[in-house]
């Protein structure tokens, strides 16, 4: 590997790391148009990031397609108590939320 190739490789991974922070917005379809364009342009040149984004998008899609059954009350209380999470028992169960967003850019 030449010094120039190593430098380009290092720059590319710096971009990859910066990209990771915005993937959630992109996957959820909440990213601004300029950010979408930047991510898509980066993915056009970076196979590793294409794989990461594709895998994450598929994981989110599959998760949203699952049936979420709430744990029975007594078992939930015992679990939260054992994990010292009793303060969170009054909060709604996050698995019961129905946020199913399309991962499209504006």
C-alpha cells in the first residue's frame, strides 16, 4: 500500500465514522435532503457502508414487523425489581409503541 493509498483509506474511514452518527435519521427517513444526499454519495463509493446501512435497514424493518407481546405484570415487576429498575415500571412499554416509519429521503 502506497502512502497516498493509506492516506485515502484513512480519510475514507474518518468519513465512515462520521456517517455512523447520522444513520438513525437516514434509516428512519428523518434526515434532511442534504444529509441524505451526502450519505448516498458516500455509499456510492464505500461498499462497507452500503453493507452497514442495508443490514441496519433490514434489521429495523424486521423488528417493526415483529409482534410485541407485553410481559405479564407480575413477571415484569419481578424482573424490574431484580434489575433495580423499579422506577421505570410506571413508564409505557417501549415494545408497544407503533412507530413504523418508511426509510425514504425527502
